[in-house]
């Protein structure tokens, strides 16, 4: 199955929680000037609303994801505190 290289490295939001090895969830990924939904697999369960980073395309609208915290968010917090 062809991989969708455009989604790798993109961020998104969990719409239906993933269950780790027990099964996929669903994510909304910001790609191609809009947003698209994909089945999402992760090593650890991820809750609804979590921000994710797409780390692989499994083809056929399936992706591998990890939870993502933007490192620049931490800079904004320290700038506000200082």
C-alpha cells in the first residue's frame, strides 16, 4: 500500500482515543491546507483531545502517532512568568 508522505511530521488531535497495542483510534491531522481524519495507532493509549505528531504512514489512511507537546509552548510560559 502506498504511504502518504505528506502526513509524516504533521500534528493533529485525537478524536477517538487510541488503545495502544489493543487497537487504533482516530485523529484529525492538519495537512494539505486543511484537515483530514486517519486511523491512528500508538504504542501507548492516548485520550481524546491529546495533541499528536504523525511519525509514520501505514498507507490506506492509517498513521502511527505519538503524543506531542510543542517545545515552543514552554518558552511562552516562561516568558509570561518572567
